[in-house]
C-alpha cells in the first residue's frame, strides 16, 4: 500500500530546490508529512524522513497509497471501499512546503491525488486549482478567502464540558486565564508559517475561542486551514488540553462554525453570483456541513430557510459589501477544498449567465418567517434538517454536479450515504466522542 512510483519529468527540479532551501534554513527538520484531505474532511499524512524526502524530490517520485484513498475509509476508521490491484499516487505540491512550527522536527507538504493513474478528476484540491486558473483566464476574475475558525478547549477528548474561563465576549478579563498562553503559541506558529492572522479572541461562552485568517487566494486559504487546524490541536496538546471543532460538542451551549469570507475581484454582476449560491445552499450543506451532527447547530448556520441579508449574522449568507459575503453554513468538519469548489463553482456559473437575484434581503428580520413574509421576500427553499436531507438535496443539485464534476459528485454522494447510514447506528455520545477525537 505504500511504495514510490516514478514520474517522467527531469531537471530542472523546482521541488528539490524548495525542499533543499527549507532544510538548509531549518536544520532541526527531520521528517516531512505528505498530506491530503479525504472525503471525511480528515487530514491524513504519510511521514518520511528528510533523507527520504530529498530522494523523492530529486527523482520526482510520488508515494503510492490504497485506491481510492479519498473514499477508502469512513470517519470511524472502518473500510468503505478498496480496489484490489489499484493504487493512488500522492503528488507533492512542493510550493506548499512549510515547517510545522507546532511540532518540532516536522515539515509538511500538501499533495494532489492521482487516482489509480487515471488523473485528478476526484481530487478536490486539483479541482480547486483548476477553477481558480479557469476563472482568471476566462474572465480575469480572482477571489479572496478569509476564514473564522471557532473551537472549544477541553481537558480531554472525553470531556463533557469545556474548560472554565471568563465568559464575556472579547473581554480582557477572559485573557487573564491559563489559556492565553496556548492561543499565543498557536498564533506564533501560524505567523512563522506565513499564515497571516487577522485577529483572535474569546467567544461569548466559556471555553470557546475564535481565530480569523486574513484573505488569501482560495487554494492558499484551503491549504492554510489544514495548517491552522493542526496548529490549534497540536498546541493545545502541548498545554495539556484538547481542542475540538465538533459542530456541537456539548449540550446547552453554542455550536462551532467555520465561516468563510469570500470576495470577488470585481463586484460586477455580484448579485448573479449570490443568486447562484443561494439556489444551491441545501445541496452544498452536504459538503459544507458534512457531519451527522452538523445540523445540531442549524440555528447558528442561518435557520430553517435559505436566506441572506446585509450585515445580519442570523442568515446563511451575510452580505458585507458589494462583491463580498460571509458564508455561515460551513463548519470545521468540512473538506475546505470541496466546499470552495462548490460555492465558487455554482456562484461563477450563475455569474457567467447573469442570473437575476430574485430573493430579497431580510432587512434585519429574523429568518423564522411566516409563509406570507417568505413569499414577499422570495424565500422558497428550506435548509436541510439533517445530513440525510442535505444528501438528498445534493442529489438534485445539477449546478453543484457541474461544479464538482460528475464523477466526484457521484462518488461523494455515495460515500456520504454510507457514512450517514453507519453513524446513524451510533448514539449521540458515541458520535461526539469519535468526532471530538478527530476534529
């Protein structure tokens, strides 16, 4: 399941130059992580020594893994599907090589996945890179993505409550706790990795924190999120704590989200982009809120009906200004590459067609509206109440199918159906323990 396979390229070798430069500047690095994010949203890695990494880079070699690795395992670790005699290749994108400042002696590189030698159609990272390039070449359009990452600190993965700190939102009193040191160490690791942090602070309930990244290009933002999650979790461990991004890890408290701030380089036809995303919110939820218990925080993701508004955080999509929105129907268990492909793909497809935005903003009203008010505003679609509902919506969403590509769309649906069926047999506490160990 793990052997190297050669590629046909020869020198000059930019990957080797990047790797040698990093190792020369960071003599403590002994290990390199070859990382990818699968359909569960789990960050997976193959570790090699620095010596082996140099050999792989110098000979343009990849690492072979079981096929199809994106959907091989369910989130509980059980086998989902393995093709006998086939193997996938982890193709390192050496431009992403970075020192893991949260783990001494480690560096990491993000990988593309060549599935069984057939190419990258089911690689979400490759799909996102292609989408960025296509929109730039066809329309001169680029995107900026900043992300809010929320998390709880607990004593362990088995904890039934977060740590106790001072609750007032953004208060200096909430910083006079043992947990500030953990936050500071995490932010240092991100800044050293050249991942710009916009702000970080305590949230409105005890034990909950938020960290926001500055805007980056979509692929860079998704790669950075992998590092952000690992930095938060690993730094917490160093401080004798556990960080969880479970959508609703505890009863009677707030849920955890991962809101994405997305802006277009041009605000021309921005209403068309918004119209496209609004139409696909129910189906995208299967991708952006992909955990069985993601829907326990439905109220915090925008409520019962697909809606938008201007500077209103009680809706699915908050418009900040022309060509800039906050997408709130996303949590930390999502594969960010898939999520961005879905949102940007359906939005730009509608933008290209100049689709009319028929839904009106709520204008400060709550998302729970009577039927007459919904008709007045053009609100027609309910948000999914469960992962099963979201999967059914995704099956009917042809715009998302086009954005992902038919094979990736079909494979993801099949995978989520298997996962939903499996986790449906778990109790809420069993699922919480499982997800809190991973996310």
